[in-house]
């Protein structure tokens, strides 16, 4: 088989994910969690238990429900608002597979796990940066 440039389509997402993740616990008061969104300029965050097991996700969309409820519960917790059914990917999932997922779904970022524990987040922007990096690395090749 001839040698060819490294194929970024098989690159595992662990090599491009964000490792410093803003996350929250289910028992945190919802208004304390909401403050983290603008503070860190994020639109959502994983929810984990004490052992870093992924148990949910809290998104801006989840938070918007506060305005549409009859009575705001100021003592409500993240567990009261989070989405429990979370899409996540294993650290060895290929960037191509995650890119295909992003193309089919309105989700902008997904948690990355190892043995069920949160280890990072990969976003559409991470995939876009990979594409730009691949283009610059291969720009000296001529394709017909």
C-alpha cells in the first residue's frame, strides 16, 4: 500500500476535544448554574455525579423553560431542568463520525467520555478547526 498523508477522517476526537470542561453537578441550584453560561461564554454544560459519570446536560434551551413555567422555583436544582438523555461519544470515536453526527443534528457540542466518565467536550468548531488544519497541512499536495 502506498504511503499517503495522515488521514484526519480517522483521527480520534480525543486529539481535538477540549479537556478543560465547565461542568456542573445535579444538586447545584439552577440559578447558580445559569450564571456559569455567560461567565464562560458557553451555551451548555455536562452534568456529572461525584465520580464524573455523565448524568445529563444543561443547555440554554433547558434553561429557557424557566420562563414558560407557571411558577418559577428559585430553589430548583440542575436536576430539575437538565436533559437526562445525553448524546456522548467515546474518546476513540473518529472525527468523521462526529462530523456526520453534527451534520444531522442541531446539537453544537457533545461530551466525550472514557469508561462512562466525562473527559472532554468536542464541538462543531473543533471539527472546523481540524478541517482548516488539514487544508494547511495538505496545501502543498496537488489533487486532480
